[in-house]
C-alpha cells in the first residue's frame, strides 16, 4: 500500500491509499478519484513531507482530525456507491470471487474478526470499512 497526499482543484487536501503508484495513475486517468469535500474529479498529488523515523507523534490538530474524518467519510461513501452490499454473506462471496467461482466485482458487507483473519490467510484482499462518523448511513 502507498499513501499520497492529494489536492483537488478547489485546494481541499486529503489522503489517498493505493495498492501501488500504478493504481493511483490508473484511477486518476480514469476519473475515479473524487474529493471527499466538494466531489471534484480534478485530483492530483500534493507535496508530501518525508516521514522521519524516531520523531515523536503528537495528537492530531483539529484541522488534521477534520481531514481524517472527511477522508474516512469519503472512502465509506465511495465503497457504498461503487460496490455491492452482500450483508453477512461477505466471507462466502469474497471467497467465490477470489477463487473465480463467480464474476469479479467489488463487494462490502459484514464479517466476524475470525472470518476476516481466515480470508487474509487465504490471500483474499479485504480491508475494514471506516466507521460511519456522521451517522447518515
């Protein structure tokens, strides 16, 4: 996974997580990147400060906390708008897709911690969905 600081045409900054740099390039060219604040599709990489090992971490500022909430809300909305909800059948459906027993598609749903661990051990790509921070969904 790679994390980029991103900025939309309206100067909203947020983070984007990608499988690799190629995934970012493909999503940017395909217009799949969307600002979680204004929904602009004109998104580019912002300047990133290098990570320095051993530096003391402080609590996020109010602005950073707001940006994190915006990112998590945007990610959750993106998944809900672009994936099929499979409810408690998530583990079963994820396995069917992984093993080619059904068509490839993006899904989300519920799984127990044990089911999620088993999927990871099998090599199935899964990730937890951020919580619903605004209570709207």
